[in-house]
C-alpha cells in the first residue's frame, strides 16, 4: 500500500497535482523513509531525535558538520544529494542557489505562527530570493568576546575587539581566522583606519582587497598573541579548557558551555557590535524525503523543541515560547551577556557571495601562514 501511494504521489506531482494529496498521505510517505539531517555538531541530541520520532512517527539520522565551508563542499560534491535538510547561515543561502543546490520551500506547509516574527523579517535578506523563500529560521547567535574572569581585567563598558590585542593580556588569544579579520576590520573602522566602509568589502572585490590588505597587516602584527586558532565549537572550547586561552573571539555557545562546566568564563559584546548570524532549515535540491522536512520544521516550531535546542547548544531559538521553558542558568547567561544596547547594536553578517568566500579564504590562509 505504501509503495502504491508513493507512486501515486510521484505521478500526481508530475502533472502538478501534488498539492491535492491529503496531509495524512504526505505524513505516511514521510514515515516510510528515514529523514537525513545534516546540521551543525551538537544541534540534535538523542533526546531531540527521540522526541521528534515520538511525535511524528518519523525516524531521523543526524550527521554533524563543523563549518559552513564543510557543508557547502559536501553539497557541491554530491550535487545536492545525500541529505534531506541542511542548516546553513542565512548569509550563505544565495551561494547555494547559485550552484543550484537547494529548492524553494512550500511555505503553505509550515506553521509560521510558531516562529518569531522578528526572525522571519530578519531572514528575508538572504533567505528570500526572487520572491521565493528558501530558509526557515531556526536559531540565532553571536560571535563576540569570551574571557577568563580570573586572569583578565575587562571593563565591559568599553569592551572592544581591540581588547583581544591588549599587550597587558599577552599571549593567550583564541580566534577563528576569517572572522577575526572582520573583528579587526570593525575595530580599525571605528578609528577611521579603513580606506572604505567595511560593508563595501562584501560588494566588490576592489573594495574588499583595499580593506583586507589593511586588516591583514594589522592581524599579522599581533599574531604572536594567538595561542590557538579555532574553526569548530570543540576547538574553541578546548582553547580555554586545556590550551591556556585567556580571551577570545568566539561564539556565545563557547562561553555558555564552559560556564556550565564551572569555568570562570564571561561573554560580552564589543562596542563595535557583536557579529550576529542566523541559521535555518533549507532543503537540498535532490532531497528524497521532503515531506519529513516539513514535519521537522513544524516540530521545531514548538516551545518544547525550541527549548531542547537551546539547552543543548546555548544558542537562541526562533520558536515562539521556547524561552519560557529554559532553565534559570540559561536565561541568566543571556541577561549577563547582552544589554539592550548590545542587542540594538548587533552587526549582522551580510550575504557572503561565492566570490567573497573565495577571497576571504585567500586572506585567511595568508593570515594563518604569516
């Protein structure tokens, strides 16, 4: 019976009739296959997968990745096959469309009332292209300054990306190479030391090279203070936990998880603005179990699922009501890390087109090898 239904659905889709297939048939088809999730490491715990299966009847597998570049390279290598749903940052979505690796969402199948309106609006840049939405927001977070309160003396009221390179702290800095260049760029821009506005770097190669030549020179000048470069969450945590980092430009989750272990780590937004990003659900071009993806999105847009995600990652869910179910320690971390001024001053990553990513990687490599 299941096989005949699948064949019926495929035939109906071919003549444009898939929209008329009853919901229960779509769910039955989704349950007949395993949902293959490809997302950031730590984003789906056993508890979350079990809850999803219990509430939908759909079995799911989770394969982790550590960086946006790893995700992009994997999808390009398979021409958008191998997984049913991915979770890129919204600024990278246009690049996937350039390579024809993703498909638009059927927005009528998503329970948008479970998603924060601010996230929907904020994801329009990058997530909506030519009036088609490719991105369902799942979470957001920042990259700012994490520091050891026992061995550093940080004034939160004047905190800057420049504090990373304070000689009084000395060796003990951990950064992600490509985003450290942006942090340095914001610091230099605030002092009037960039030839062009930093945001122009995302518009043309000429502007990017003009700015990044200056940024790279400043970065190399301070490179001897870097005790470890990180590229994944585990590496950033390890820099503080075992490798002697005293201060770093990290994701908020790094500080949250270290705090949860009892480490004396605080997190603050610099006056130039914490680097802010948003991630979400995107369907690869050759996904096999699209029905199950919509079940996953709608499951996630419940307070219970959103809260499980936040407790696992330390990031901020876009699910309405999730914050009300969070432990006090999680809510306190958010209050301690951001003032209202910090939240109003977030520096959202612009769209990163493939040409920008290629040049960014060039400067990153030059920084690492200097």
